[in-house]
C-alpha cells in the first residue's frame, strides 16, 4: 500500500524537524556528550534528570537551576548511516555535470561492498522545553521538574535492494528490512535525598533519587515482522511470498489519512500537536561519594510503557506473489501493493519505553586552582545497556570514557571522550563549556572523526545546552 510509504516519510520528517536525555545511546546534554556520553556519575543539576536523578543530592543547599527553550535552548541532534559516507553519496548521487551517472560493473561491486557492514539510517533528536531544580536543604532533599521532547527512528535498508535486477534463479530476501520511529514528550517529576545512615561510614555522602514520568506520544510507526522474498524463475516469471506486520499511530496534526478512512485532516505544525498515545515511566538511581575525589553511581531509567489508543492502525500482508509478465505495469503494481499489505483501524497497541541500565564512576584528580596547573581535572567511566531496541536504545552494551579539564579559573572547560558499542560505531567526542556563575553554556559533538575527515563522514552530531543558576 503506497500510503504506508507516505506514513514512514511523515514520521521520519517530524523526527528530524522536532527536537533531554534518553535511552542508552540517544541524545544527551552537551556537557555529557562532550564526555562521550559518560554521564551516570558526572551529570549535575537539571542535567541529571533522565540519566540519574540521585545526582541531585550533590547540589548545594538553597540552590536553584533551570533551563528554558528560549533564549538559550538545550537541544541535540544525531543523524547518519552505518554504511554510506559523504564521498560515497557524492559518487553515486552527484551525477556528472548535471547529468545522471551510469554505473559500471566496478561501481556495482563497490555498492555490494558498502552493504557488507549493514544498511542502517538513523536519527535521534531532543530538546528540553523546560527544566528546573531546587534543593532547599540536605534534610529536605532536592526537587526537579522537566518537560522534554524526543524524536528518534531507524530504517534498516534491505540488502536485497542492491541486487535488484533480473537474474534467473536468484532469491531476493527482504526479511532484514525494518523501521521504527516515534515522537514523544516526557513530563518528569524528580526527588532525591541523601541517606544519612549510609553517609557516615564507607561513603562520605550517599543518596537515592527517583523520577515519575508521564508520556505523550505524537507519532509512532514500526514493522514488527517482515519475511518477504522474491524468486526469479527460468521461464521469465517472478514468484515469492509476502509477510508483513506493522503498526502506526499518528497525530491528526500530521495530516495523514489512512486508505481505509473516510475523513479529512490538515497538516498543522505546532509545538503542541494532538497526542495519540500516553503512558507512564519511572527512573531510579543511587549515587555515592567515597571522598573528595571518587563518585560511583547506578541507575535504571524509563521503566514503563506507552499505550497508543488514537488513530491506531495495523498493516498486514500475507500470501503468494506471482508475476507472469514483468512488462505489465498492473502486475508490477500488484507486487508493490502485496508487499506493503492493507491497513485496518485497531483500538490500541502498546510499546515499551527505552528502558536502560547505567553504571558510572568519576575521579576528580584535581578539584581547584589553588595549586595552579593542572587546575580542575576529572576522568570518568560509564557502562550503559538498554533492555530493548526502541529508538534511542540498544541491547548492545555501550562503554565510554571521558575527561573534563579547566586549566585556570577563567578558562573554559575542555572535554573529550570515547564511546564503544551500543547501536552505532566507535565515536570520538569533544566539547567546550563556560561557567559565568549565573549561566552555564556547553557545546559538543561526538563526531570528531568526521570533522577531521569530512569526506569519509557517515553521520552528523551536535548538542548545545545551557542552565541558569541562582
């Protein structure tokens, strides 16, 4: 069904153009990103929300910090592929003098090699619309509230596409194709407190923190099962089998009308689209400080689910595919319709949140500038692993290392880090930040390798964060 492709493109467009901490691999604040997303033990104040709320215990008494979307937003974006570099894109799609490029046999061989490492496109974006945190005293604890948007998705390009030409007796298997994307908004209420009975022994300071979350979902689409294949036969015919199961739920403001509906919807771009799903989540974390130099932290974030109960649809395709005349347009269209199936309205479906486990430690090598160089210097380690593969999450473990250095009191903070594993490849991060006393600003990327070698880059990444302090 051709409308299914339109739905895919619509959700992907909103994920890129919509813009918070999320999942084991998703976007994060710029300070954490500059450390290679090494944040479980190092995040501070409002930047702890969504990562480890227990870190709020380390804030000073009577402290207040906040962030708003204007004038200095906290937002991040990462988008790319795992197989196509900028050079490859220019080579195959740039044309020659404005004319189309005719592929040689060597070009086709090169394309096949590109897909050996995968065929993944992905996008993660996030923005904090409003966050604030207040700690009246150690005895009372810390309170925080945050509203943030998260858009993310991935599309796995089937490797059979690279071989699409009529070769007699060949089987084209599309079972490795998949897509999953969503746009959600989180409302988070957090509390953290030091546990005095554990803070006088092994730990100098130890505490817990938790966040209660309410989620609104504005759009979701995913394939849950694809086992479609085509076979080219000796007599010039094509046979095969189509099997597809997919779900979607889209806000009325997207302007998408399903084929089985008899309604009218208009596209209405706004910051407050009509939700089509809702759910609840929970974060829990613990943080401990051994002495003036060492911190340890552990957290589980986004335990919960979202129920999509408005504009919910299911797409199903199953049955045999037969083409007796490949030159017949009607038969070719029937293959297309058979592969993408037909849709129907359903009452609801449920998806998990991007539940993740986090562990981290930080070592403050030097904590002040009184003794001169090296000034303030910190190194940190993190282990993050998702419990599912929802957008922004991965069941593959992600390990990261990072450092933060401020040589002199009036000097900016310099950050760098490396991350290994997760949903993507090894990344080198770098960032910078400055503390004006009443305002912090941070800028970072975890695509330093692509900045040094732009022609071989296969993704882009950037984050900017700020927080006001009183």
